[in-house]
C-alpha cells in the first residue's frame, strides 16, 4: 500500500508514524511533511502544499496512492474529498458539505439546534448593525465568533459591550479574517473545563476515541494568549463515566442522527469540542479532522491499526471494528520558538532529537542533515505510562534533551 498524508504539523507526523506500523504499507508520502516525517522509516516528503488540491490529486493519480489521509481542515472545507472521489481515489475525510460543520459556525450551530445537540444559546448575524443591536441586550461575558475558518483565532471572549462591539467591527467591517468574519455567531459564555473527544464515523455509526485534554494558552496555569496548542494528555481526567455517557446520549447520538438525515457523505474524523459545566455538557464546536496536539497524545495510546480502522470506515463497516486502546495515559509537550504565538525567529539549530528517542515534529526542517527551527511550534515529545504522572515525566524527560536557542515550553502540562 501507498499512503498519502496531507499536512505538515505534529498531527500529520503522528498519523504518518502510526500508518507505517501497518505491515502492508510500503510508503507513506507526506505532502508537504516536515523535517521529522522525512526521517520516519518508509516515509517520504513530497513538496506539495496541503491546500493545493489540483497537484495533490495529480500526485495521487500518478503514484497510484491506495489511501489518502487529510490532516488539516482547509483542504477538507475546500472540497478535496469530493475531488478525489470524482477521480475514484480513496480518501479519508468528509466531503465539502459535511466539512461545513467546521467551515461555518452558523451551519454547525443550526445543525446542533435542529438535531437537539446540547449547545450554548446563540445568534448568527450577516450585518454588523443587527449584531451590535443584539449585544445591547446580552449579559456578559459573551463570545463573538467569526463564522468561517480563522486558524483558531476567530473566537473572542468579551467582558462588556465595548469589547464585543469592537470585535464585531474588527470581524465584520475591518474584515481582519478576509471574508471569514463576514458573518458572526454571538454565543452565551459557558464556564467549565474542556474536553476534546476525537471520534471516527462512517456515516452509519460514530466511535469515540479515548478522550483528550488540550492546553491552549501559552503560559503555565492557562494564562496568556491562545496558541495552536502547547500540549495534551489522554485520557482527559474530567471525562468520567457519567460525562461520557451524557456525551454519547446528548451530543454524539443526535449528531449521528443529523449526519444521516442530511445525507452527508462523512467517512472521517469528527472531533467534538466539549465544555463540561455544572449545568451539564455542551458542544462548543465540531472539527472535521483530528486535533493538534491531541493526536500526538491519542495515537500513541491506540492499540489497533490505524490503516485497518480507516479501511473499515471507508468500507462502511466501522460498527464491526473492535477499536482497542492501551491501558494507562499519554502526554505530549510542545516546544516553541521564543515569542510564539506572536513574532518569533526561526533557523536555529536543534540538537538532541536522536537522544530524545522519538518526537513529533512540526516547525522543524532538516537542512543537509542539520535540524533547524522553521516555525512557532517546533516539535513535541510524548510519553505513555501506567499513570498520567509517569506519562508526563517521560514526555518532559525527553523534552529536556532537546536544545535550541529560544526554546520555550509550558511546565504544567497534565497538572
Ligand atoms: P471554538 O473554535 O468554537 O471551539 O472556540 C475556541 C475556544 O474558545 C474553545 O476551545 C473555548 O476555549 C472558547 N470558547 C468557545 N465558545 C465558548 C463558549 N460559548 N463559552 C466559553 N468559551 C468558549
Ligand atoms: N487542539 C484543537 C484543535 O486542533 O483545533
């Protein structure tokens, strides 16, 4: 088998690392991949950007790719699945219509409401005047969200009218997200702890993965601005049996009902961003792909073969698949360039990758055998263990071996 993994982050490195473990896999191409994926056995980087659907399709045809796995949301929302399918190429992910569950917050919220998925109260607005009028009557804090994709930056928690109105102006009038904020969703603020429940669906059933917890803010204690994710643990300690049961009944089951009723062509990942509150569990959002960095914590705990799992999904036989997880817990910790998520420099030499044993790379390149930083999030180390403490310790012990100028990481992942 030849597999194509689309994307260049730590998530895609983890997917490629897991895919090569299948003995029938000869080659995993990573488009474009990174300095870490290039080094995995059986992996090859291909210099095609993750949103270049034309060239990705041409490459898959030319190479006779057996299966394509899409990492990020942008090509999914852009219709890569529809394009591959029209050429008879096997691809794992939702079609463009189903990908609207992530691509449009209004679409997702209306879907949740229609099918009775528990979610925060909201309004959706296409013009700034009506949005500004609506927030006069709201209680605060409230949440202002750009409707479209905004690389994780399109959500603002606003403490008062002034903050909310200035966000509405930035999103809708100044158009800082270049079209993605033309419509906004304004939402009730929910207080609680978050859980990431990555799941897989063949459109007939949904199987949740082991739960995970992301650490989004840059500083210890959950302080400072949001990032792409500074580390993750699995399982999520807040996802006890009662939470999971409620999730399955009141979030997952009605979502499946909706997928079926809307005739969505959905064979892929559906990731539920859940807020666990004193008033119950609410769905904050759907993502139509795996999370980053959750994937780097979740896949090391997966005992089953990922390629076989995806195969059963594409064949519509997911309900027969016995998805197995290792006992214990998992942790990944991200090392970033100094200054991230704002400005940062790149090009610094990275030492210790071999000594660390295994990492999932993201903003890391390999220049003539020398590793150098090439992005904000450079790499993550990960560990699994019988307990969360031992998994956390392994991840941090490995991270200790990684050296580069300006290396930064949170010291409290898993606390
Ligand atoms: P989203 O992209 O909708 O998941 O939002 C990104 C992040 O904003 C979430 O992971 C939460 O931390 C926060 N957030 C989103 N919606 C709400 C809400 N209604 N109440 C509180 N926090 C929220
Ligand atoms: N870690 C959250 C996400 O991937 O959207």
